C-alpha cells in the first residue's frame, strides 16, 4: 500500500515535470516569435 502511494507520487512528479518543460519550451518559442516580429516592425 505504502509503496503504491510512493509510486503514484513519483508518476505525478514526472508528469508535472514534463508539463513544466513543455511550458518552458513553448514560452521560449513564443519569445523568439515576439522578438522577430518586433525587429521586423522596427525596420
């Protein structure tokens, strides 16, 4: 029973971690797009 709980906790943490990584990547891509658009508008 206790081992099962620990296993579930680990899975939760791994899933949260992967979500955080995905969000981070998406944010970086969005920032790049914004930067490119800003540079285009400046010229």
